[in-house]
């Protein structure tokens, strides 16, 4: 068994088996093509012969007389002595003679029921004397043969209605005992051009079957003889000119692979007269020589590669260590939450992110993408990151910072590299985010109760392209629960094995599916969607993401129904709040008066005639008391009303406005805004 397996795997066996298989396939293809061509040719001959017989038979029938024949069918069947009967009988005799002479199964003429083509009437019926058919009498009504596609009905209709000149039907199955046959049909026209009946000639297919059988037998015999001769001659030639030389080459290759040494004596010279075989032998000899040289230098190459790998590993550690990676980043700050990640496409990448507190109330957010990959991009990334960090701590808006960074990089950018940067500075106390974009991707922004959408603003030129560029600042205000998502183009341009991009739309879909999660989970969800889309495709670009949620300060205050009954609760909240600041009794009475005036105005006018709510909050910052009134009533700015002229008598002054005038006099600053469907009135009063 082992020897048999070894033989079946040998080159000799496989070459001979391949030649035999190819020859067999070739013979089968040629035989199949010949079979179908022969069958097609013989079938056309059959159908043409049947059509010629039908055309001849049509000349033996007087089409104009068919209607009279059918009207006198009984007389014809009774063989009465009349000129019409003799005329019919003469045509019938001619058709019978033609049927016997032409070797057809049956010749018949039918008048089809043109109402539905489901039946016909026999006019002439002449079966061959050797056929299994019995002649029909004239006038016999017969149902049309049923086929899956109503072939006969379509042919009859085509001849009677559509001017079809001929048709052929080949029947080999569902024949109710009749032999396979070919039927040719032609219409019989009256002198006025209308169709009187259809002439049908049926011919047996036995000659076709016998002809094909003889052809296939002849092809099989010649194929076997030629195949044996071809296999013998090709085997001898292949073994002498190819197999034996290749075996020699194979043996030498196996010896060299085992010993890695030169042969004791040359075995590959003059191995074959075939150019390709001789060239293969020469190539093997050259390969042996070059391989021996390569082995000598291999240790040097391996040592160098190990050194480069160590350096890349150190560079990767330095780069990852330069990015903030401990989360939560600012455990003591509850006003915001953030998370970031960076996955380089190679050992080191050109993307980077950064976040740091410029001061106690300002958080800097940075994301950038350096052109190129590898060590050069990593070095450029480190320089840019350090410059941005140092310059931002010196103060200034994001646009001013980017302009400074761009000028500094352009001055020493001999490598002509560039970097896209998005820089934002968040004022933590207010949620105001000021940002500038140097050719970077638009960030995604989501309100606390909304979906993520792209913040589209005009971009500046990339950093490092041209000095003297002035960037522009943009601003948005983050409210509690709002999120902003920063990313590099490695996210939307992640590519699967079919070179399809992940796209911004899929990124937004992933963000919105995870919008209710915390920032770390949002980044994880986006990365999971990217990985599932990419599948086994390699990562071609760095993937960097940073997500921030603004939580704002813990809100203090009281929410009351805007009615007169709750006035005492409103003033009590403010009085209790300011008493802790050690203010004077006079200060308390003034604040109480201001709160009473504003609360009563909201209760009487903001929601009239319905009732709504009012929220009052107080905050002491430094030496300033800040009181904020918020309601969802009708928009109304009390500061737009002019101050009353207090020099006039009370009866002469315009009614209204005295309350807000008194409020402005008792406070140091009054501000109003209408935002998100709310009236917001802010009163500020120094504690001194």
C-alpha cells in the first residue's frame, strides 16, 4: 500500500494521469459537440423533409372545397356516388400514396375550432400502413393535444390569426404508446387568402436515433484507438525530455536543503536540451551559490533587525507614555467627564490627542493627525504636541495658539510635513467652548436629549503648510449632559476587504446608538462597530478618538409654583442662603425686597391666566451674590422698558416700571436672556 501511494504521488504517474485525463476530457468535449452538431443537422434534415412532404401534400388538396367536404361528411363516409365524393376520394388516394412513398407516419388535414383552439375536425387522415394509427373518418372532432405550454394551441392560432407560414413540433414523451416523431404543419389557403385548414405531416424519429447511435459508436472506437496511441507516444516523450531531468533537479534541491553545502561533483550541467529545463537547472545552481553567501551574512542581518525592533518598541512606549492614559483624568472635577484612545496602524503613529487644565476654569482639548506614518510622523507628532501644550498654558484663544504653532513649525519644517489640528478650550464654569480647526475633521456634538450631529464650520489651513496664516475662533455653549466627540480620519475611512469605507454616516449611527452611555462606553461602541465592519482587513490608518461630556456645576436652588402663596418660601430661601455669608441686616432687607418684586411679577404676568413654575438659585462667588430667576412663561425682557421719571409727581408718571427700576437701584448688575424657551433674569449684588 505504501509503495502504491508513493507511485501515485510520483511525477511520472501524475504526468501520465494528467495527459490521460486531459485527453479524456478533450474527447468528451469533441464527442459532445459532434453529437449535438450531428443531432442538430439530422434534425434539420428531418424537419426540412417533413416540410417538403407537407408542401407536396398541400398541392393534392383543394382548400376552397374543404368547407363543402365537411358539410357533406356523412355522404363521403357512406361513399355515396357523387362528383364531390369522387373528388374527395381522389385527393385521399393521392395523400395515401404520398404517405407510403415518403416514409412518414401519417399525413392529415384538420380544420381547427378557432373559438378557443381546443379542438379540431378531421378532413383527411392517411396513416402509413406500418404505423400504429387507424385512419379517422372525415368530420371526426378531436381534442387538441395538451402540452405544458399549449404548443399546439399557439401554433394553430399563429396560422389562423397571425400569418404563420409553418411550424414544427418534436414529440418524445407523453405519446400514449405512439413512437417519437416530428410533425410539420403548414396552413392551407383558400383563393381569397384565408386559412381553410392545416396540413400536418408526421415523421418517425427512429432514423434520427439510429443515426446518432451509429455516430457515437464510431466516435468511441476512434477515440480509444487514438487515445492509446497518444498516451504511449506522449508518455515516452515526457519521461525522456522532462520527467527524468526534473527528478535529477529535485534530488539535488532536496540534498542542498538538507546539507546546505555544495555538491561533491556537478550534477546539473548539460542535464537537458530543453531550454526551460536547462535554465531551471542553472537557476538552481545559482541559487545554491547565492544561498551559501546569504547564510554567511544572515547573522548580521538578524542582529540588525533585532536592534531595529528594539528601537521601534522603545519609540512606541515613549509615544504611548506621552499621551494621557489614566482615567478618570481629573478625579476631583465633577463638571465634566472625558475619555480618549489611540490605536496606531504601525508600531508608532502620527495621530495624537491631549487634554489639560490651562487654569482652574479652563480645559484644553486637542486632537491631531500628522501626515505620513512611522517614526517621522511620531517625531513630528511629539514636537507639535509639546508646542501646543506649552503655548496654550501661556493664554490666548485657540486661533491665536494655532497661528503661533503654525509659524513656529513652518520656520523649521524642512521635511515639509503637516498636521491637522482641532483645538478647543472649555470654560468649565459656563460650558462655553471656544475652538479653532486647522484642516481637521468636523467634531460630532450631541445635546443631552438629542442625537450626535457634525459641527460644521469653516476650516483653516493645515499646520505646517504656510506661515502667516490667521485662524478663526468658533464658539458653542455646552449645557448639562451635552457631549462632543473628536476623532481622526482613521475612523470614517476604515476600510474592509472590499475597499468600502466605514463613512461618517456609520460613525454617527454608532454614536447615536450609544449616546446614552458614558464617554468611555461611547468610544468602545464606536471602536466595536469599526472592528465589525473592517473584519479581517488590515488597519491602514491610526484610529484616535476623544469624547467629553459636560456635566456643569451641581445646581442649587428652589423650584416653586409661581403663585403669591409661595412668596414667603422664595424669600426664606434667599434670606437663609445669604445669612451664612455674614452680611448686614440692611443687605438682607434689600435682597428680600428685590426677590419679592421679581417673584410677584413672574407670578402675576409670566403665565397668566395659567400657572407655571419659577426656579430661584443663589451663588456667592468672591464678593458677589448672584441670584438667578428662571421661568418658561411668555418671553419678556424687563430691561427694555425705560426707567420712570422720578422727578414727576406719581399722578403724572406712566404706570409700571417702578419695580424693575427699584431692583436695578438695589443691585449692582441686572442681566436678561431668553434661551431654550426660558426667561432667565440674573441679579448681582456686592456683599460689602
